[in-house]
């Protein structure tokens, strides 16, 4: 089986590759070829060196997607994107990366399918940012997509494309609407949602973090470990069980920022909480105000997707996976 991962240098992409390295049969078949692609050099675990090719390219550039799909990968994970804050700040780049690159990929698959039978599984990283206010208290899968950011709009358009190309039998697609992933490892990025992780990750290692919104902000969360689990399950699920509505809102945890902070207090004490500095940011407040807060993800749950149920679990995942089981 030839597996291709676009966005393999990103946080979830790296963790997905690491999962494959630890569990070679996790995608329900032996991997004979693994192609890792990103705008930055994707790392390749030693266990996968013999079957892997790592490429540094821009999917949105003319002809790139066609050359990639000429190799006819059996399974494609499309995780490549620029994050919400950057997509909002740079209109052209957001549409180029998040929409044009996706359309080029999907149509490259279509061109291959016209030559001879070719129907790969495509797993696409979407986002709960496809939804916009006003919201009901709990948002069902059937709620209409009216995004209030450019990032959400780009993801919503890609969801429609994925459903249409799947309906026409061009590929077998499934879109994964990710919750905000927390706690993200590494340095802060340009995502508007980055502070949700920053106020936990930095204090756990004795560093200050800035909270730009009220503690009463509520949001929808899952850990990086759960996110990788979503993609692995999506890659192996019988899509006949999903039907024509190919984009699924993933299970998660609805929690207040204040509940995040109290979980941090339980795990690391008052000293860690004191490292959180309140500095209001009107731009971040405006973006976050248009985001959903709680979902009915019963459809995805019934299909076998799973996530954490409290913030103590999310913190424990971060401590185990990123801090070697220890905190400062």
C-alpha cells in the first residue's frame, strides 16, 4: 500500500507518521511506500526510512499535484494548511494554500481516474471553523456551515468539493472536522486558537503565557493523541456506513478557559497558574467570539471516533507524550 501524507511536517502529520512507525499495520495493511510532503522538510522516523520519500514542495504551485498523484497513492491524508490567524491576516496566501492546493489535489486525482480505474481513500483535515454564529446551545452535524473567517470559508468550500468528488466516485473521501487541538506541543504559532494551548504548555515548564480572552470563553477540544486516532480510524472505516454526508464533526470536550486553568491548578499547582498573564487582544476576542462551543458529535461517536471527556485527561496526554511524564 502506498500512503501519502500532505502536511507531514506539521504537528498532527508528524504524530501520524510516528504512530505508523510504532504500529506498521495501524492502517490495516502493509505499507510498501510512504510519501511525506510539506512546505518544510518532513522528518522520517528511522523505522520508516526504507519505504519513505520526503519532499519539500508547495501543493498550490502549478503542476505539483499532478506529478504527486501520477504515483497513484492508495491512501492520501490531506493535512496541509495554514492556520486560522495567518489565513485571516493574509487573504491571498490563505486561499492559495487552503483552497487552491486542495482543488489541485482533488482534480489531479480526477485526471488519473479518467485514464484508468483509480479510487484512493482521501482523509481531509477540516475544522469546526466551518460553522459560524448564531449557534444553538449544542450544534448538530446538520447545522448549516456559515463560517465567519476566511479560514473557515476555505475549509467549508473544500468540504463541499470532497463530498462532490466522493459522490461521483472520483475518490473515497472523508472530512474530519477537528476540534481545537490542545495541548499543542512546540512553540506558539499564528493560530488564533493558540492561546488555548499556550496557557497550559508554557506554565507546565515554568514559562509565562498570555491569555488574550476572558476565562468565560467556552470552546471544543481534543488532544493531539485523539486527533491522530481520528485520522487512523477515518483511513480504515467502511465509508458505506457514512453515506453521502462525508464530513463529520469529531467528538471532543466542551470547556471554559477557566476550567482549563483549574485543571492546570490541580496538576501543577498555584505556581503554574500564576504564570498566566491576562492581556486582552480585541482581534483574537473577535475571532473567537464567532467560533462554536459545543457539539452533538453522536454521529461520529456511533461510527467509532473517540476523544477525551475532561481536561485532566487532556493534560495527562500532554505530560505523557511531550514531557516524559514529568512537570516542572
